C-alpha cells in the first residue's frame, strides 16, 4: 500500500508532521495539592522533588546536546520556590507555559477561581522569566467551559490540555481571539508507564513499572504513524519520571529516531500555534469541537 501524502502546506517547509516535546515540571506540587497532609511525608515528597534536584538538568543536557527546543509547562509556584531553575530553563531557549499555580485540581474551582489561578501563575512566571506565558496546560481536572474565552482574553494563544484530535484546532468558545488547542494523548506521556512508586500507594491502584524498550517501542510506533498521516505528535515528559539515569536514554533514542527524518518539523507548542493560526482556516462545521460547542450552547453550556 503506498504511503499517504499529507496535505501540502499543513506544516512549514513541506514537513510531513510536527513534533512538540513538552515537559510538565511539577515536582512535589501535585502531591501537596491532592493531599495537603503530604507535607509531613518527606519520603513521599522526595519522589516528586527528584525531578527538581536531578531530572531537570538531565533533560536540559539531552535537549542541548540534540539541539531541540522544547515547551515546559510550569506551575507558578515553581517560579516562586525555584526561581533559578525556572530561569535556567528559559535561558536555555525553551518555551515556558502556564500550568496553574500550585497544580490545582480545576474540578474544584469555578470560572472566577480558575481565572485567578491562571493570572497568579502568569504573574509568577513573568517575574522570573521576563515574558508572560502565551500557552496553558490544565494541571488536573476539567476546566470550566468559559475558560478558553478567558484565556484568549488574557492574551494566551494556545492550550495543550485536551485529547480529542491528532491535529491542532481552534476553540470555538474563544470569541476574543483565536485560541489553538494542541491535543495530547496518554500513550505519548511518560507518567502512565512509569510513575508508581509511592508507599502507601497514592493514588490507590498504581500500576507497575513498564518495560523500557516496550515504552520506547510505543513512542516510536506512534511517531512513525503520526509522520505517515501528517499529524502533530506531542510528547509529554516529567523530570521526576523520565529524568532518571536509565530512562533519559529513552528520550535520547526517541529524539534520535525523530531527527533521523529530514521531513519532520520539531517545534515548540507556541510555534505550532502561531503557524496554525497564520495558515489554517477555521474549524470545519463538522469538527467535534464545533459540534460539541453547538450542543453545549443549546444545553446551557455550564459545568
């Protein structure tokens, strides 16, 4: 069967597909947000803090060696407690995006509270990096249906939080500006494969550590398919998960495989959003985001 040819002009320079390497720099914040009593559990917190003490530097070294610019989704609280580390990430040429402030669960926040979290995080990140973030990734939970419009009004150009496509698309609710969604998928994240080692289990029912080579095989197989069909491949890493002495090699081998193709656009999420906004038409009326927006509007559109 002949290999399909993606639409001409979808990606710059005739590239077949786009690849975004993103990093969620959470450290211990998700544990503290989910269970404040974790503040007394030094052993448990050390699992997340490992990302700040060792994982960030390992990832930065690999990215520098491979000349790959990436997007780091950073809670504002990290900029407050680890300003030098966040500044080094930005000074290395990587994009910094808003990832909430204290890795809040948006399920428990109404729209004004979600907006307040986003604004607080942006202020903290801009104080350290000198640049207000243009991208957002929800920390955890579901956002209010009105948040895309709020983000657009605050000057955000992209989010990378939802799972409903393999290509970027525009948020219909963002009436104040074109807000691009760059979808993510669980199989392209490291957390589901490797993050299990809390004792006692938190949350309950954690899985075991997956085979390193099988995970690399999953990521590589997905990349080959994304390239074949001309899609946007978004890798999602965490320093405390993939920044270990052994797993960092998986990141390198995957990126070497990606860079072995001269028709792949390695870009930050912001670059993908800018390209999509500047070159692509509005969503088709039958795009799932448009269908959902019409249905939600007729049903009242509240969470």
